[in-house]
């Protein structure tokens, strides 16, 4: 079953994959499907292993955006 929204057919999560087909190295490649799947696999693995990568896991300490987002919640406690 397809949950279509407006004039756009298909599922909304497919934009993550279809985005890469618009970028030029993937757009003209004969094996674009394989390249897009590999790109999404690399990005998914990077996201999954983010807490274990020493340089990337320290970014919230360097840029404390989470303190701005949660300041109202902690000010009421």
C-alpha cells in the first residue's frame, strides 16, 4: 500500500535514496543503483558507529547546541 502525499508518489523515506540520483557522479553512472546503496550503507554505518568514533563523539562538547534546545526543560526543575 502506498501512502501518497499530494502529487508525489511513493513513500516519504525514499527521498534519502532518490536524492543521490540527482547528484552528477551518480546520475551518469551505469551502476548508479549499486553506488547509491553503497553510499547509504556507508552513511548508515557512520551514524551507527558515531558514539564510538573518538573525534566525532566529542562534537556535542565543543558545540553545545543541546543546551540551547533543552534549557527550558532543565530550568523548570
